[in-house]
C-alpha cells in the first residue's frame, strides 16, 4: 500500500522579522499547517535588488546564521535563497509544492510595491500570500484619534498610541505561539529546493561589538529592562551606555517591539498591584514613559510615510528653492569626520566604524550638514542609510526632515544646533569625542571640545573648522527669509 505524500510545507517569508518568538506570521503559518498536517518552513531571500553596504550585508548575514542555528536546534530548517523575491518565491513554492506563503506586514513604499508584485506572481501559480502582524507595535494606518482622524504630529500620536496599545495588549498579546509548538519542516537531501545563496563577504569596517540574533537581543533587553533608572536623563549622553542599543535588533526583527512594550506594561502592572492599585491609576515611571515614546516614534514615522509615501525623499513642507549649495569638498569632510567640529566628527567616525551612531549625535551631525554646510537633507539621509545597521527609511528620512525644518512638526527652519554648545551640554568631559578622535586625546576634559582655543589643540593633526558656525547660521537664516519673502 502506497503511503500518502506528506502535505507541502507552509512557507514563512522572513524579511524584517528574523526571529522565532513573538512572531504573528509564524503563528498564522502554524494554524494553516495544523489544519492539513503540514509543516512550517521559514525562508529568507537575500534580495540582490537591494544595494546594501558590505557592513550591512555582513550584519544581516550574521542574523540569518543565528536564526538558522536556532531553527536547527528545534529540529527545523531555514531555507536561504539569493535573487529577486519576485522570481525566487514562485520558484521555491513550485519546487516544494507549497500553496501558502505567510509574511509579516511591511509598510515602506518599496516594501508595499515589492509585496504586491510577489503576491501577484504567486497567485498566477495558484499560491496564496497572506500577511499577519507587522514589524511595528501598531501597524501604520491603524492609529486614530477619537474623532477617527490621523494624528499628524507626535505628541497627540503618542497619547493615542499609548491608550490603544494598553487596550490591545490587555485584550490579547498578538505575538504568536511558543517555538516548540510549531511543526517545523526539516530539509534534507531529498527535498527539492535551491540553496545557492552566496557566502557573506567580510565587512569593510568592524561590526558593533554585539552578538547577532534573537537570543542576544533578548538578553540585552532583559539586562536593560532590569535597570532603566536614569534612562530619561542619561539617554542623550553619547559617552554613557544609557540606551538599550536595540535599534539594530529592532530593524532586523530579532526582537518584536510589542514584546518590549508588553514587558514594560507588565512590570508597571506588577508594581501597581504590589501597592494595591490598578495600573491605570498610577502614572508610568518617567524612564519607562520615555522609552515607550522612543518606540512610538518608530510607529509614528512609519504611519506618516504610510499616508505620505512621497515624503521618503520629498519635503513634506517644501523648502524654498535656491537655499542649498551643491555637495563638494565640504560634504566629503562631513562624511569622513574631518569638519573641525569635534562632536560632529566623532559621530561621523563612529558611523563609519560601527555602522551606528548615538541618536543625539545623529541630530547634531544632520543639523551641521543642512544648516552649517547648507546642503539638502537628502544627501545626508542617503549616506546614513548606506552605513547605518539600523537604517530604517521611515525613521531616518523623516528624522532628517525634522532637523531640516521641512517635516511634520511646527518648528521651522530657525532650529539650528550649535555643535560646540551641544558638545558642552551632552559630552561635557569630552569622553565621547576622545573615544573617536585620537588626534584630540592629548587634550583633557572639555578642552577636546574646542581645540582651536588651545595652543596645542591641532598639534596632532586634527583639522581646523571648515566653516564658522556663527556665520553659517546667519547665512542659513538669511537665505530662508529672503527666499520666503
């Protein structure tokens, strides 16, 4: 008697969700698999249509390797393919006989176009692609005021977001089954599949000294969550290890942001219960509230881009024509960290070395490019996206628009950050500056912040300022006023 063939696996196409726990798409795939006695097979496509830097590809590859090892421990497999997803997904589904592909929702303009194209190609071969969950706490387009409108600036968005998150998470955590409850598919030599993914090339620069993968991200989160005291006050100090450093893990989906939010709200509820109070009757701790606001900023930028996809590269509130210069040697100096302004240069060197930059310093370096060098924000945004391991198009580009005074908020063009004043306030002892600029390590304390004031300030080769900040600030404001007049 012939044994019936095993049902084809349900494919889970992983993109910005390189994890196993807290995974709505894996949960949806598990439900489909259980209906027919099938298995669940995660798939990663190394998208050759994306121009990623060597450093970003290496970090992504490390996350994929960590996920593959975790699945192997559970008796499953990770299928890794290289190519254009529009070609790869239909070919893999056909080779395996799969009729269902499940994905987590992605929301950038590129992702929406890509997913629509892949879904159409799959449908033409009789394969259904469905979306479950999102890489955000609340999917873009779902946050609404009581009047049913989209909150267009952050403060009302955050207020509405927090109320909605508390309500949704109290009703049902939307995060999926435990890994051991998933019927994982195991690939062997008899399984027809294509595994021609190229080996990851070594990065040009060293990657951050952080382990890749879900386990490492959760370990860091547990440590940060256990001691958040001072976060609200210290998060702007680049020399301090006061932030979660989870932005890369969040970008790659090694941890779901809803997991972080749910954990903090659970902690808040436990503290309230210990005092005999209801969670809603007790204010959130200031540090917790600030961290939740940072998570909400990710959702806010994604929501704005959902409604205004053109804002990825076009001013939301257009700047007057003719106020910017063309990139030249000064742009090269900015990119390479040799502007002569220590905090700016430290940040740009950290970016090149680590693929990461402290958020406060991101704002300072961006302001310097737009307001001191009088260059369009788009050239800086592209440079950041090329190098940032946590480079998210929505957060990055709309953050640049905020700095440039052309974004969603009401603060206009006259917001100009003084790079020296910012250094004095947030790196008062010069620790961050000396870490990234060896030419200034001979200057103690705050001397490193203003080397031009000291006889030996430039003795080790640190460049003098390429522009005068005060003069450039005046010029930037004058150009705006004249253009608008």
